[in-house]
């Protein structure tokens, strides 16, 4: 196993993590920002107000993006196994 192959595998792994978790993290960030603006405008200082909408939105987006996430992970793992098979 060469250094270039290890670097490529780590790079691909980080890319997969960003690709799979990116939509969920971005949505959570946007919802948190909107709720923070709403709290600042209405002077509501309840800290737990952000949790329920974020949780519901992340749950819905996870259900919607689940086929994409599974296909992405499956293709990455299959590619990883093919690379490992070629190393023998």
C-alpha cells in the first residue's frame, strides 16, 4: 500500500462524511439561525426552543435523504473492498 493510496482513501472518507452529514448540519444551522433571529426579535430567551424544531427537521431530512446516504455509503464501501482486493 503506497502513501498516495492511503491519502486518497482518507480523502475519500472525509468527502463521504461531508457528503452524508452536510445536508443535516446545514439544515440544523439554518434553523438555529432563524430561531435565534426570532428569539432576538421577540425577546424570548428560552434556550430549549431551538431543540424541538431542529430535531423534527433533521428527522424529516434524514428520512428524505436516507436513500441517497445509503447509496453513497454503499458505493464507497464497495469501492474500498475492490481496492483492498487488488492489494493481495
